[in-house]
């Protein structure tokens, strides 16, 4: 079927996007308000965009007619931390998605321990095996929405998830990260992953076909 995105309502576009672009990694974002109130919230419109500079993009949709606290905090302070979500933290992550007033500390609400960041003020979530400290590189404001492109200035990866620190080899399955799937409240893991070798160069592929 064909869908004209220029004519669909925003809710309908969201339904199609979130049902087809799966799985999506979850950015469990911690921020500080300009008044020093901690905030934590998960967002699945998220991914890495570049390695030089190291950029992450997080899409933060509207909260009714207003910007969400996370978006406002990022614009006000230009700092945030992206924590990745292990399966053991799924329920706590889900709790921090609650629609709460700006003065509510979701980290305290979910009884989440934190660790100090090294280069930014927002704390990182202790149970997360991977955290990226970010400074706002480029904000893209769309009415009451924000696409926050952040530059990673510090990465934290759990010691027991490093296979070979000197060569930067990470035991990715050990991170046991969850991702967002389609539908209401559906999440997944990498347990159904499969492996395929990357294609050779075009010349090598052409030579191989010529030998057949």
C-alpha cells in the first residue's frame, strides 16, 4: 500500500514509522534543569550519526503543546548523558517514561543509583553498562519538538563488557541491551541476531563470478 506522508496526520505518520523502523535503540537520557532538578527519560528515536566528530541524535517529541522537560533542559544547559538500557533495568526505564511535572526527579522516583559524569554536569545511570556524555552540537527545533544532535565527549563502558580494552573490543552480547519494537510496550533483545559476512569489493566479486 501507498501512504502519502504529506497528507497523513502526525499521529498516523508516527504509527507507520514506529511500526516499521525496528528495532530502535533506546536513549535513556539524563539531564539537569537550569534550577538543578534531575531528569531521566527514555527515547527510541535515537541513533549514532557520525564518528568524526562523534555525534548522536535523539528525537524528542512534544508533550502536548509544550516541549518535554528533557528537550528544555538540553536547550537550557547544552549538556546531557545518553545511557543505554540493559534488560535488568527495563522496568526502571519504563517508570521514568512517566508524564511527571518538571520538579519531579525521575531518578529518585525509580530508585536509580547514579554515578558522576566526568565532563558534563548531568549524572549517568549506574545500572547502565554504557553511557555517553554529550554536549549539544546542533539543536533542531521543530515547533515544540527537538532533535538534539550531541557530540560525545566521554564514553563509559562496563569493565566486564570489554573483551580487549587495548584493541577496543566490546563483548556486545554481554551488554544485554534492549530495543524498542512496534506496538504498545513491546521491547526486544539481540537474541535472534544472525551473522553474514560483508560483501567483498566489486572487483573481487566480479573475478569470483568469472571463475564460476
